C-alpha cells in the first residue's frame, strides 16, 4: 500500500507498465526517456491510472508536464506519497 | 477519363482463415467458416501479425484491417512503404460500426468504476476512421485518408472512392477496403432484436428456408494503382477495377426496396462506368445475405439490370453462405473473392442452398463450385454490396 511502497517497487511497477505499453525491454531503464521508448502522452495517462490504482496517488495532467524519464516519474510519485 | 485502375495486391482475414487465397480456396472447396451461428475470424491471432504496441493501440476491427493491409501490400510487392510518391498514395477503409467492442467495454468501465477510470485510448480505438488512420501511419501513406460509413456497403464504397481518387488524378495508389469486428454483446443483441439475425444460425442465401443473416467479422484490403504507374514499376497485375457506381433506395431505414430498383440502377451504372455490356459479365458475386427481403429484392434487381434471359444464364453466388455477413467488411472481402474467382475462372458455390423459393430462380451455383466461361472471353464480374439505410454499391472487376 501507499505507506509501504519503496522507490524500487514503484520503479519496477513503471518498468512493467512500459513493457505492457510495447516498449522494448532492453530499452527500459531509469534514465531512458519516454520518447525514445515510443511512449507518448496517451501512454502516460494510462501510467497515471496505474499509479493511482496501486499507490493511491493522483497525478494530474500538469503534474506530468516535464516528466521525461522513468526516474522523474518515480520521483513524482515518491513526492506525492511523501 | 483515361486513367485506368489496376489491382496489384489483396489481403483478407475472414472466418475461413487468414489470407485472401485461403478465403478463395476454402470457399471454392465448399468449406464453411461458420460455427455455432457466428462467422468468427477464429484463426486470427493479433500478436502473430502486430506488435505489442499496435495490439494495445487498436480495436479488433483495426487489428483485422492491419493484418489484411499487411498481406495486401506484401502481395503488391511493397517493401514496407509505397513504391511511389507517399504524398500521392491514399488510404480509404470502410466499416459499418467501427470499434464497438471498445465502446461497450469502456461504457461498462464507466458504469462500474466511474468516468475517471475509462481508458484515454477509448476514442482513438473506437472511432470509425481508426483503421484508415492506423494503416496510413504504418505504411506512410500521406495522400487522402478517411473511412467510409454506409453499413454493409461501406467496404464497397471505400473501394469505389479509391477508384475515383485514382481516376480523377488525386492519387496514383490507394490502400483500400473494409473491416468489421462487431460480434459483441450489444451489437449482436441489437441485430437480433430487429429480427435481422438467423434463428437457425445457418447462412443459406436464396434458399426458401433462409431466416436472416449470420454475423461475421474480418477485413479485406486491396492495393489499387494507376495502370501506367503499376506497369512502370513492374508490378504484377491481378486485375482491373473497371467500374463502380452507387445509388440510394430512398425507401426505408432497413428494408430494401422490394423491386430492387436502386440496386438495379447501381448495377447498370457500374457497367456503364466500366464501359462494359451486360452480356460481357460472366459472374455476379451477390450481396446475398440470407435474409428474406434482401435475397428477393436482389434477385429482382439482377433480372431488371441484365434482362430476364441473361439473368437466368449468369452464375450468381454468395460468399456469405460460407463466412456469414461481414457488414462493413463484406463489400471488400467479397470483391477480393470475386477477383480471385475470376482469375481462376471458377464460380464458388452458394452453400446450404437446397430448397428453391418461388420467384428466386437464378443460377445460384448451389453447393459446388463450377468452372466459369473459358479463357476465350474476358473474365468480368460484379460484386454487389447493399447496406441498411438503402445504400447500394456495385463494383465491376476484370481479372487480368
């Protein structure tokens, strides 16, 4: 649950989602840019839904602005959890 | 107009399997793709044809279109992109309903989990032009791209529009066809409620016992090219799209006009457009839905257009007897079936035809395929497609 989610758990969850979105597994890393993995704004809305389901964190469109990498996305979720 | 339109590639996914030749060969052999009252494209496994991303980003009707388009462009000798100018390559793909599976699923999500839970992909998946847009993106087709929507005539309308784009000079090449994936709970119940579906679950066009159509799903895609451009690149030419015409019954929301007036007019105009005499047609691929009304009015239309005598000589058969009614994909899949039948000079059969009905007295090629006129005459045929709303579209094809 939200209180017990670690950074690593969230990162793994994002990795799994990206793979489901169709990103190549060997391209997925904390610093890979979403654009380079062919992950676009529609995918990011789905990612926000997953994060909300799993961690109870609500991400709005403006929250996601400027989020370009997995690390930045995880940072955002961590900051909301904190 | 001097520009002529050739067919250089075909692709199909149908209840008879994956592949245009598969459709032709299995239908000609008398195989039926209908099981338990439905014509499902059961041999189609999206992941065998599409990437993970493509599968996630498309409704089933678009997935079927992508697979059929992939086969068609490969058949046309493409290497993943148009051989000519992408700006002059168009994409027109019709559908009866579009992504109704997505619409139904997301509607349930909204009711059960709330509006905030619906997928951001809902609209791009369900929109009726998705197949056209996605195929254009995949193959870098930068000319005109749109969908046609005219119920069960949509696939034929798409091909007709594609033919016009080339003849008018707006495009040199068009990837075109139709796609449908409407075997869903709501669509099935709704067709059933209007008494359009067969209670017996048997598709038997023109038979006295016919009791409605059997729902099918699938897609058919053709590559059309301007003849000179195709010859210049050394393309193999499967045949010609000689003519096209479309009319409206202006009669009733769902029932065809009983005399077949509008359908007959469409046949006459398609022949005129093709510059071909009625006597030169050697095969008619009927719309032949297995509904009491269509098969009677279509028989009347064929008689009116060809004259009683010629009409009785013409082999007329219905692909729907083997695959059911593919709705917006029907006109496209059946025009491919027509072309391949003409190429092999064979009239595939109307399956399940056993008991003649009064007044329905054409040569429906019952149950067994038959050779068509020999190689001395041109292999010219018609493909009929009619839709709820009174839409009639007829294509005139010639095998090379």
